[in-house]
């Protein structure tokens, strides 16, 4: 059996030649695969005639504690650590990633890898459940595949190569700069094929291309040499080769416990602002969701999704508070600090913003990262009171914008 302590997930961006990361502070990772198979029957026959296989659909849910680092957000957007600001629109079309889960059993024997390829973000959220809660991130990702690799193919390996010229290039797995890499093992489902996939990122025009084994590059299974052919390569191209092997990189573990970053961040280690500068008091809960109306296009004649996109992005913010003052309502009425006498919901504005600032501790001396949602309009207000209790107010706002950044100046702009 596989205990959670040996359930080790890594995230590899598909595009832009970006390095993979391990998924730290994950609390839950689940997949739900719909096979989409159709049973065919006919008049005059009792039993079914056959089953026709459709394109599967898979939903991955990842729950992660907030720990003040941008790496998961950056990897899902296929961007580098140098990019300190991510927008919701960065996840619409040009963001694919793989999750590889490395599995070791209770006897400390490595058994295989769960592989989810070409994942796209369908929604994400941040949740602060109450004043004592740990802050959580939640991601919903979609794709069409779940693959289990075992035995001789039990490790999924990612190898990157950067071209040094415009003519044919080569490197050898298990030798030179790649001496720690195992050689690729033949794909058990495709005789003569050794690579699950290879992407080429061309920095000169920022394009990503799936390149083909046997056409754009060849592989010598005896020596481990990968040869990239003339016409397929330009200087500084980054090639990412994905393959399986019976061993991992020598001297390296797929996953190493991260003891350097914060273990988690509590509700008292953040600050919530309305309209950039107004601090919200008596908040009991805060959450936001960002949902993508995905349009991932299939086509007649192929079992693959051929284009990725999202028709629309909807953000939703929920604020739960115990009523003492009407600061939130004053902000929605755009009358903060004016001692205004009437707060009529018909007059509430539709240009709100919410900022969540995350700090390293509750002294709030060290800013870590933050979230900003603009263009918000209130959509519902729920008031409640009960015997021997205090009045509560729950406010929902909707918009279409979300910024995630580790740069406080960008957050406040």
C-alpha cells in the first residue's frame, strides 16, 4: 500500500522550457476519470454489440496549504521564477503541465508513477475559513489521460537540452552532462518508440512545438544517444524530452522534503484590504474562486485535443463578517470615511477591488505574496441573526480579474 508520506507529486510545465518543481505543502490530490465509452446495441439482438471508446475526461483536484511561495502558480502558468506577477488570463490557452506522482510502498520499495499529462487549469481558489484557520489554495485541473507506469517503465523522467547551434545536435543519456540520467526504455504500447513526448521551445519567436521521434530526432537505444536532425533546431532552442526508465537519476530522489520554506500560513498572518487601502475588520471568513469557461477543442479524425482556450473567466469573492460597522458597505457605496448617512444597495458601485496580503508571521513585517481581484461588483448580501447570537453579514462579489504576485508594489498599483 502507498501511504501519504510516500505519495510524492511533481509538476512539470510543458511549455517555454521551464524546469519542473515538486508540489510542496499538498494536503490532498485526487483524480476522477470518466471513460466516456458508449455501449452499442441493435434491434433484434439481446446483448450489446460492442463498446466504442471515446476520449476520456479527467479532473484533478489539488488542495495545498498557502506557504507564501509562487512556484506552483508559476509552474501552472509555464513561466519562470523571474516572473513575479501572474494574471488569471495566463492560464487560458498557453499553459499546459504534467503531474507525476512517484509511489513507494510501505516496505520502502518504489513501485511506479502515476502520470497526468497536458493538464489545464479549470478553476482555482483561496480559502480562509475562520480567524484560526490555515489558509488553503485549491486547484482544479483537467485533461484526458491517467497513465500508470510500472516495472521497467516505472519512473517518468524529464531531460532538457539546450541547442548550441543551428545544425544537427546530439547528447547521450548516461554520459557527459547527462551521466546521471538513465537511458530511455521502450514504450510498452508502441514498439520502437522510446519517448512519451518532446517539446521544443524556440525563444526567438516564443513558440512551442511538439517534435516527433524518428522525424525531428532519433534515438539509439543501445548507446542512449539522442540526435536532433538538421532543419529542426536553432540556437538556444530548449528541448524537453519525456521518457520512462527502470531507475531514476542516479544520486537524486524524485522528491525531497522542503524544510526551508514556511510550513503554512494562518489567518492572522494576512491582511484583507478593500479599495486598496481600507482594512476590513471583524471578518470571519474570506474566500475567492476563479473559474475558467474552458473551450478545449477536439476534432473529427483524431483522439487528441487540438487547441486549448477559455471563453470567459469569472471571479467570485465571499466575505463573511460579524456586523459592528458597515465598512464593507461604505466601500461598496464609495463613501469610506465620509460619515455618509444612507447606504442604499441600489447605489452600490461595480468597481471594487479586494487585496489579500500574505506575510511570514503575524507581525506582518515581511511580505511574502498577495492576491488582488479587480472589477468586482456585489451580487448578493445575506444578513442573519439568531437568539443569543450576533448579527452576521455575508457578501458576494463577482468580477473577471485576478493578480497573483510576490511584488508588493505591483499588488498596490
